[in-house]
């Protein structure tokens, strides 16, 4: 299936982008007061820039192919859900345009001879910007693919999906999912990716860590327990419309999910940290708030099993 192949390619590209971003975070950037970079440094920088150009070009071609060949949204999709996807499509187009412009500028910078250090600095300066655009494009595209898969799977059950729900000072909640028909349920989903790595939850630290091949554990910058907890509380106070019309709906508990996407997988943990929902074995963490932790590929089966359990409680 073309969509699954494209998705796999995007995951690989996403890993490259995330790894590039991580490398930049760990490297101290030169200040304006320092000397101009040496030729050796510039050669390395140009090599990185060239790699970013290749990755960016692959992503643009992949997205163009997907937009021309993917099946359109089903006619039965609700106006609300269609509007949510169209907003993501518009954002993707804007980022594609920005990426295309930056790629052209970067390509022009690569033509500047390395033997002219003041001008070669222009190429050096392009490197921090490309991965940022690539990363934002991957994030929106990943969210769009997940939202479409959910809508297509659960359209008969009246699923209502809200994407990129703004919460002041905390950022956006990736997905707010509500099933207004019986069995009623609400899911808050945070999508995360750390490139090609494994993620671990350390109980003693009450925090997540990630590990890449050949390196040790490093703390995950985000605090999903705090973020999901604060986001839910703020939304209950300020966006009650998302939870439903009746008082009972608005008091309904929300299932909070942290899903790792792309090539980010979840490492092996102690048995007591796992729970099984239907056929899906996921982590259940109860640090400050209860969060189900899984890989994004498990998300649909997890929700299907949850709804089934609600409909036929044992």
C-alpha cells in the first residue's frame, strides 16, 4: 500500500531530523564574539548542510507523491473532523513552502567557495534553521496521519477529533478525542518522537529517559505527567465544550495517553509497570496523573479495546 510505504519513509526521515536536532542541542554554538570558523569546521558544516538538503528534498518529494496519490477523505467524514484535517493540510503547505525557500537559500550558500571565510559563514549560518523546519513539518505530518487513521477507523462510532488544542503556557495538546455515542469516552493524546531510540521510565526518578545505540540514558526534556495533567485541568475550566453538552459528559474522566511515534520505541520494563487492554500490552504510569504509555502503532487497537471493555465490562 503506497500510504504505508510513504509512512515508513517519513519515519526514517523523521529519525534523521530528530537525530540532527539532538546533535545540535548537545553542541555549543559559537557566539558572535568568537573568531570565524576554520576551514575544517566549515567543511563539516557544509557536509551537514548537504545532508539536510538531501533529507529536505526527499521529504518534499515524498509529501508531493502522497498528496497526489493518497485516497481522499471519505465523504461520510463529519464537517468538524474535515475542518480539523484541512487546518493541518494548510499548515503542511505553509511549512513545505518555507522548507522549499530555505532549501534554495541553502543550496545557494553551498555554492560559495570555502576559501572566502566571510562569505562561507552564510552557509554555516544556514545549518541551524533547516532541521527546525524539517522537524516542524514532520510533527504536523505525523499528527495528520494519526488523526486521519483515527477518523477513518472510528467514523461509524461518531468520533470527534480536535488537533493541536491550544493550552496557554503549556503548549498544544496533540489530540483531544471524544466518542459522544455509547460507549462514551474521552482520550487525551500526546505524540512524541526522539528519532531512532528507546524510551524508558525510571520509577525512582519519576521521569522518562531515552537511549540511542552506543550511548547512555539521557533524560527526556518534556514532562508528560505535568503537561497532560495541566492541559486537562485547563481544558475542563476553559473549554468545557470539548467534553460534551451535559454535566455528566463534562465530568467524565479522560484517558491520558503518551504515544511514541516514528522510530522511537519503548524499552523493556518490569512486569508490574505493564497493563493489558485487550490484546495491547502498554505501560501504566501513575506519577501525579495516570498515563498510558505506548507506541503510536498501538493507539488504534488500544482505543478499540478500551471501547469494547466499556461496552462489555467483565
